[in-house]
C-alpha cells in the first residue's frame, strides 16, 4: 500500500498553519488588549490628577485671599485636602509613561512652592497671577505629554483654556447695579 504523502503533508501543513494562525492571533489580540488597558489606566490617572490639582489650586487660591498673620501651628493641610492629589500622583507614578511622570513632578514641585509661600506669608497678592500662569504652563506641558499616551492624536495644544489674561480690562470692570 502506497502512503499518500502529498495528502498527509498538505493536511499536516494545513493543521500547522491553522495552529500558528490561532497562536499568532491570540498573541496579537493579547498585546492589543494590554495596550488598551494601559491607555485606559493612564487616561483615568490623568483625569484623577486633573481633578485633584484643580481642587488643590482652588483651595490655595482661597488661602491666598485669606492673607494675614497665621497661627504658627496652623498648616495648609488643615485647609487644603492633599489626599486626592497624593493618590493621583502615586497613580501617575505607577501607570504613566516617563514624560507624563516628569511633568507631573514639576507640577508637584510648583504646588509645594506655592503652598509653602502661602503658609509663610511670602506670596504677595500681585504675584498670584504669575504663579497661576506658571501652573497653566505646566498644565499645558502635562496635557501635551499625556495626549499621545492616551490615544489623543493631532497637533499639540497651544493653550489650556480660553481664560483671559490677568491684565485684560474685563477683570477690572465695575459691576453694573
């Protein structure tokens, strides 16, 4: 009895190709899911950081407006809730890519400087707009660093918002009563 080698070889080839295709498809699918998971985690970490920093900046602005002598035992931790910021910072450190982490650390450093200057009454009211601009600049850096890593394509952003500059006359118009 002659062995039909051509049938056996073509069958073995078909089975091998099918198995390789399934294995390769599973590998590619797993890599794609892993990338999507990382992108989702980074996007969530960025959202959490944006929320937390916004809350801290509003609390610091409120403290800045409350100028005057402070009790030496009073800490900004009593009036600024730093827990969400610290959690968001830790999450960024865990899941974000290096450019996002580095920019976040620069934001953290600026927050430290602002809070210490407020705490020690070293931030005159006329300097607040400059600090705000510095924070907006870091936010722009953060957003532009984060966008490629969370799947946002396109050109880098040119501004954080459409907020008028502090020297715009609209800020000084008297109210119409």
